[in-house]
């Protein structure tokens, strides 16, 4: 029922080929565009926690 892991030589891509993580294939503008809303959210939460802009 359970499978054992494949040996390293039988990994996808074949033996002797360099394997790179999938993250290395993402374009830099896409990563930056994803990070900007995350950073903005962090700043907004920090400002809300400090009570800035409260009425």
C-alpha cells in the first residue's frame, strides 16, 4: 500500500542533471508584485495596532 521513496539516481530529470527548485523559475516582477500587497498589509496591521487613524 505504501511506496518507498525512489533512489536519488531515479529522480525526475535523470541522473547527472542539475535540479533547480521551482521558485527559481518565477519572474522577479511577479515575486515583487506579490510582495507589495503583503508588505502593505503588514504596515496597515501595524498602524491599526498602534491606533493610528482611529476616530
